[in-house]
């Protein structure tokens, strides 16, 4: 009998605890909730704000591609990759370091362009002196001017894509659409980066050839030449202040 009473008391206590806890959670008031709703706009201002938010999210999604295609990032990261392969240091410096260096050099090189975009497009748009369409046109013209300057006297890539687009010539480079200028700019950047990479390879290739020939003459054909040539290549790179030289070459190779 006592065991049944104790069991009944335990059940009653558990029920009381459950009821009390449910009341506590029911009375809890949360400060806010987060959700995503699609509703009918009540004014043109709400439609404009929604479109602006959509455009901002789209730009943030495409930001890495924009940085790679429209700036100096492509040339710099390719040259740095060539340098690491020429040194033969495997993953030294790491990819994160190379990408970080390339990003900050890109920011340094593109600072005048960003300033022109702010002066000619952003500030007038914020001051409501021009429309958003005019601001986009002005900013695209600034970017287009930077890209066209990088061709110098070699405009064969630009002429190639102009012919592919079936645009009547003669035509001024600034009158070409971005769909023609951007791919021509990327091809031109790849060409220049590979030329610089070839020049970087030459001194390190000579060291590899000298070390390999010396080891073969000494009959030490089982010893990997890279083990001997790597310290000499690193020493040569340090003696000529390689990082300063590479950074100066990258910055000076762009026409701003």
C-alpha cells in the first residue's frame, strides 16, 4: 500500500512540474522575431527600396568575379603563382598570403580609379544631381578607361572581340560595350602575366641547370637537384630583394 502511495505521489509531482514549466514557457515573451515575407507594396518608395536591396545582394554575390575581371588582380596573382613555382617552395608562401598580397596590391593600384568613380558617379548620385542610370554609365566609363589604357599599343585582342561582335569599324575604344572590352582585357592581362612569369623563370632555371649539371658530373645522379638548388634560389631571391622588386614591377606595369 505504501509503495502505491509513493508511486501516486511521484506521478502527481511530475504532473505539477510539467504544468508549471509549460506555464513558464507560455508566458515567456521574446523581444523580436525574424522572417522573410513577400507582400504587396503600398507605395513606390517601398518598391524602390526592395529593388535597391536586390541590386546590393546581387553585387555582393558577383563581387569576387568583378574584382577578378575588372581590376589588376588577375595579373598580380598569376605572376605571384609563377614566382612560387619558379622558386620551387611548394606551398610557401601559402595561398592565403599570396591572395592577400594580391588583393592589397590591387587595392593600391585601383585607388585612383575608385576615387574617380566616387567623384563622377557616387557623390553626384547621393547629392541627387544624376539618376542611377547616369551613375552606372559614369562608373562603367571610368572602369572602361582603366581597362583600355592597359592595352597600350597592342589592341589586337580588342580588335578580335570587336570583329566577333560584328561591330562596324572604325570605332573609338570608349564607344565599345563592356561585353567586348572585358574579355579583351582579361586576355590581355593573361598575356602580360605570362610574359612576366617567363622572365621570372629564367634566373631560377639557370640555377637548376647549373646544379643539375654539377651533380651529374660528380656522379650523384640519385640526389634530387631540387634539394640543392632550392637554398641557392631562395638566397638569390633574398639578395636581390625579390619581394620589393616584384611589387614594384607589378605596380609600375599598370598604366593609371
